[in-house]
C-alpha cells in the first residue's frame, strides 16, 4: 500500500529561523517519485520539487533543500532563514502507477507559520 | 509556462442550481485531473482524463459530471449539490497519465459554497 505521513500538523517559527518539514513514505514499488508542493492561503498548489526513487542526491534551491533517504523512507524539506512569505501548507506526495495511470498519494500536510 | 487557469475563483450556489467549473491549460499536456479539497485536508482525486477520454472516476457521485471538450479544456458540471460538497476544487494537468509518472501542475482552484 502507498502511504505518506507528515507527522507535523503545524509548526510555528520566527523569521530567519531554519525549519525542517518531515515526510515519511511507504511503498512496495521500486520505481516511484516524491514531490513537495506549497499551498499558500490563496489555494493554488505550487510545485516545488520532484525526486525519483533512483536518485538519492540531496538538492538545494536557494533557501530550500531536500534530503532523500531511502534507508529510512524519508524525504525531508528544510527552509533556511525562513521568511513570512514561506507561511503556507506544505504537502509531500508519492506518485506511483495505479491501473496504468499516474496517481498521487498526498500526506496530510504541514502548516508552517512564520512570524515576523 | 506552467500555468493552469480555473474559473470562477469563487462560486456560491443553491442545492437546485446547475453550474459549471472550467479549467484550461496550454502546456500541451494530455492528462487533466479534478481534485476536491476540504479544509485542512489534502486534495482528493475525483476524475482523470487522458487524451480527452475519462480514464479514472474515483466513485464520485453522479451530481458531478466531468467533460473534456478538447485537450486544453476540462469542465466540471454541477447539479443538485449538497452543502457537504462545499470545498476547494482543484484542476491539474500533466504531460501524460498512462504508464509513466509526471509532475502534476495545479490551478488556483474554485472555492465552492453550496447553500
């Protein structure tokens, strides 16, 4: 069964603090992708990153970095020097093939509050 | 340009009304999706269209009727909805849906309120 767990329901930090959002996944597939999306209050889900199961290299994009570890089935997301504009709900998702189509399994989301 | 547009942004309707939600993408994607998202929950898949054909219906009630007039457009026709159908309705698209994993790009959503 495919499953994504985001144990942190809500996190509050003060601007400029670093924050890590946890994501743990379960799958029996050998080929899969992991995603992070950001959902600000406006509602749109904004794509942040995609990682395939064969690429465990960590990735950095500006203040954002991602740590993918297959050994612990985790794909954690760190924001360095957080800003108020980072306040949003962040979803981790696992994608696999079900009935020959691309199905996303979303975690429950982590709401990040960044206070000035 | 990774953009999916949705209209209207907000919609209030009575239980006897008929309304439609619209979604458009110009990225040449061949798969389009409708999701429903309740407050403080992740999106839930409703329908998948692949090459303009309905390929997945996740046991959605018949009061929701999807339509894909062409490869760029996706509609969701609403009729006789219930107050519990109030939610954010998100449209997404991806290059393909069949047999490969693609990034899904989401629109801004339509906030639906059923009175």
